[in-house]
């Protein structure tokens, strides 16, 4: 079967259109850019990596630890400050005041004493999520 020049051009345009549509979809799809990450430096805990997904899971990673938190709760204190509270599965908490850009971490130290420390936050980084074909 032979394909004439006009049919080749039409097939080429269709292939290019499909490629362009796929590319545009992947660039603007929320699933591709579904995670952000930042570093927190907290006294007594050192540097930690916090990852927030658009799918409502937050992870916390440090030297020898990895913990997960479900959807955060939002509270307003007596002063009118809005706090986002991440309750991790090991009962540690990250409290975030986004308006004042303040981050607090509550954890138990090696002596099982509860500590509440203010942390220093690094810049946000968007992370591309690559899906496996399957």
C-alpha cells in the first residue's frame, strides 16, 4: 500500500497535534506538579525535609526517621492567628502560621520530654511526580 504526499502531510499533522495536546496536558495537569517540598531546621531535631502533596498527605524525613500525617487541621487561636496543624502518626506535630511565616515543631526527645521549638523554614520547591505506565 502506498501513501501519497497529501496523506503523509495529514498523518504528520495529526501526530504533531496529538503530541502537542499531550505535552500541554502534562504541563498543566495538577497530577504532574502535585508535590512541594521544603527544609525545616529545628533545634534538637536538626534539618528535616517536609513534603506536602496535593493529595492531602504530608511526610517528614530526617536522618533516621520518616513519618506521615493525614489532612491537616486548621485552628484560629484567641489572637486571631490561623494555624495549620499537621498531626503525624507518631504524635509529633508541625504547627504552621503561614501569614506570619512561623513554623513550630512539637516532639519528644530521647528522654521522652515534650519539646516545642520554633523552626527555620527554607524555600518551597515544586516537585514533578512521574507516573509509571502500568
